[in-house]
C-alpha cells in the first residue's frame, strides 16, 4: 500500500512544479504586453496630434503685411523713377515727394494710373512706411545668413542682421495653404545674382511674400523674382529682371531696364453658396398632378400663381441663367375637387463652387518639399494599431495567469 502511494505523491508533485513555472512565464508575458500597449498608445496619440496641429499652428503664427493704399502700386519711389528699354508695368506708378519720371516711352504701363507728387502718392508712401516697420518687427523669426540659394522654406519670418543674397533658386513651399505668408527681413541690402529665381510651390502665392530691406535692393540680370520689395532707400532692376510682385522704395529711386513688373493677385479658395427657392400657389385642383421643376439660378425665387387644373398633368419647366449653377426641385401638388385652395411650399439647395485657379508660377504639388504632417499621420495610425493588438493579448494573459 505504501509502495503504491509513493509514485502517486511524485506524480502530484510534478504538476505543481510545472504549474509554478507556467505562472511565472505568464506573468512576464503580461507585463511585457502591458508595456507594449502603453508605449504604442502614447506614441500613436502623440504622432497624430502633431500631424493635426503642429504644422498648421506654425503657419497660422505668420500674418500678412498690410500695405494699405500702397498695395495697388507696382512701382513706388521717393526721389525719382528711371527706365531704359521696353519695360512693362501692370499696376499703379507713384512718386513722392520727387517729381522726375523718365523712360516712358519706351516703357509702358498696361494697367493702373500714374501719380506724381500728389495726395495719392504721398498717402501710399506713408502707408509703405507703416508696412515696412510692421514687417521689420515680426517675431518669432528664423535667423539666416549668407545666401538663400538652394533652400526650401516654409511659411514664416526669416531675418538676416546684415545683407541677404540669392544665388540660384530659393523655393517657397506653401504646404497646401494658399494663405501661407513669407516675410524676409534684410538688415542692410538684398542682392540677387544673374538668373536667380524665387519658386512658389504647393499653394504659395506672390501676394503673400514680402522682402523688407534695410537699405537698397538690387536684382541681377534676368532674375525671376516673386514678392513685394519694401526697401528703405533705392531699388535697381538690371536688364531683363522680372518681378511678380511690387517694387516699393521709401526714400530713394527706382531704376529699371527692360523689366516686367506685375502686381500680384491673391487667388481665393473655393466657396459655397446656398440658395433657397420657395413658391406658393393657390390652385383649384380636381385631380393630383406631379410637376418636376429644373431651375438654374443663384438668387432666391418667390412666385405666386393661381391655376385651374381639371386633369392629371406632368409639366417640365426649365430655366437657365448665366451663372451655370444647378438646382433641382420636385413639387407635389395635391387637392380635392370643389375648388379647395391648396398651398405648396418647395425648398431646394443650390451649391456654388468656385475652383481655385493654378495662379502664380509653381513647380507643382510634386515639389521636393513635403509637409511633416503627411509622415506623422501614418506613423501615429500604425502605433495605435499596435496598441489595439496588444490590448486583447493583455486580457488573455491575465486570464491565463488567474487560471
């Protein structure tokens, strides 16, 4: 009896030891899973938060520069305006307090007016001073030195305590935001080399680019420039330089040579307009009729009519306006015989969408620069997915440990 009992005791002891080892292993696994779950969850939330708010907040911090009445001027100077060759200017030309403008023709002004030593030019110069002071005091800013060539920059303020140069190409990336603002503050001079270019991509617009210059600005031969130059003294445009923006000198002269200067226009984002259409009629109806109505309109329409209908009818009414906006409404008229008045109310919604034109020169959405948020979002989603996988495993580990 005792001999047979001993193997039984050994047999009972073995599962106990084995069970103890399993409990220890499950506890370790559960702890590891909890750590993985917590890490993945926190990382996922952090990355998605940065993707949603980080880039947008940085761009929203830079407000545009209000030029006041100077905004309509392509060329504005304090002392004199001199031109050589067939320069083309689209926008106003202003001079105050100076009175000397020369070189027109051969230069020409395709749009706008010319104001010399009068109230309009003086007011524009005063507004330019205010705008220049505003641009020069913007913060926070990124300190830059030397040459901007080869850089890709996002919306913000860029400051050089001395001179600022451009050799080659600088790319301004709007990150898909047409309201992205770029402000450059040069402590002394702004100088571009021959054939230098300011490239606008991913929604950046010349109307939102400002170059505040502490002294004088000089654009090299055949430079392709974008933005408004606000120079404290003079501005010189060498042969063939093109400006998609403004040339505004506070106290000195503007000198041109076979150039093209065009005041930029900000393109608006798409907009939606809702139009309500209502009609009320008093009708003596002996049968039921259904009238599908198709109308193209951009205004509220109200109509009152009295109609005698004795049979069932289906009527299609079509009207078209020059705005090419589509509205479709279906009206159900119901009544009883004997001339009982019937009131009909029809409402519909018209949506007007104005697409955003391509606008100023761009390299397209496929440029070298990319918004950081486009990378943060998928990383955050992957991290949250890992957290979701870890959760059920933790529950299973806890159940296994209790069993």
